[in-house]
C-alpha cells in the first residue's frame, strides 16, 4: 500500500471513531433527557382519581415555587428542587463532554466524574422511588429506567477501555504537531 492509502485509511478510521463517540453521546443524551421528562411513577390512584406523577423537571419547578403539598416552601423541599436542577446540569455537562471528547481527549476525566455522579443519582432515585411506590401502591414509571439507561451508556463510554483508547488517540492534526 502506498503511503497515501495508509493516510486515507487512517483518516477514515478517525472519522468512524468520531462517529461512534457522537452516536454514543447522542443516544445517552436522548435517554437522559427522556428520563428527566417522563413521569417517575406511572400513576397514583387517590380516592378513585388517577393522577399522573410529575417528571423530574416539573417536580423541581413545583418544589421551588411552593406548588407541592400545601404551598409551603420549606428548606428541604427547596433543596430537593435545587438538587434536581443541579443533577440536570450534571447531565448536560456529561453529554457535552461526551460530544467534546471527540475533539479533546482532556475531557475524559470530566466524563468519568459526571458518570459517577449520574449513577449515584440513579441509585438514590431507585431507593426513594421503590420506597414511595411500595407505600403509595403505585408503580415506577418510564422516567427512571430511561434515566438509568442513559447514565449507564455514559458510564460505559467513560470507563470502557475501548472508548478511553479512542479518547487518547491523536488526530492527524495533533500528530503533525508532535
């Protein structure tokens, strides 16, 4: 093979690797977004009336505006609302860093930290929702499984040797500079 063919194949491989990272980021971002937007509990039946449970974003807004329970904004409820919005910010950072990892290998550490935070978020939510659903007689809705699937994809991308190997490789522009 000629030197030109090797360079062309190398460029093609890099394009495919970047495409794999972008697809991973897109799928994980979509799953996490759906997890935040879908209801956490399927339905709650109260006195014969079916009430749809709020999603995470709606719950955070209700908690911050005093729309939960009797309208009081106690510190715990406000802290919960702020923490949910903080977790949404962490999710945004994770998805951004997965997309940015295509161009800059230095964001791999950010991706790993956000993956750990996201999986911890899912664990806490599973514990809380299992307790709530068993006491309230409701079922866990589609939001939490989607959120967990999205964070799992992010964690796989962050900690997989294959993906980390992709992040450590130098592109043709960087290889020419070194």
